[in-house]
């Protein structure tokens, strides 16, 4: 015979699993597209660094998909780069 205690334990585990799944799916995406004054743009998961004399524009991740990169003379999409740093003139500067 199944006891009330085992039923409640099973229900508690199910509630915890559902809450964890909801928390994972409800978390906002941290990815951003960052562009500098030179027009270099790249994906990042972190806020852009604070660098004197360099200004960054931060866009939501889906901004990338609404751009016409082939014909855009002002913006140049750069590859994702590991580590902390930024692009300047098409070159990755590691901090």
C-alpha cells in the first residue's frame, strides 16, 4: 500500500522540478550585440567594457537579424571572441 508520505514526497519533487524548468525558460537572454564608433559589431554575453575614449552602442540580440550586413557601409559584423575585450578597427583588443 502506498503511504500518504510517499505521495506527498512525489508531489513535492514534481513541484520542484516544474519550478526549476519554469525558472530556466523564464530567464531573459543575456546576449547582446555591441557596436563601437568604428562600426565594428559583435555578439557578447557581457556588458561592454569601460574604455576611455571608446563609446559602445548596445543592442538587443535580435537587432543583428534586422540588419543588411552585405550593403551596410557603416557597420561590420565581427566574429564572437572569447574573453573580455572589444573590437577596434577590426582588431580584437584583449583586456
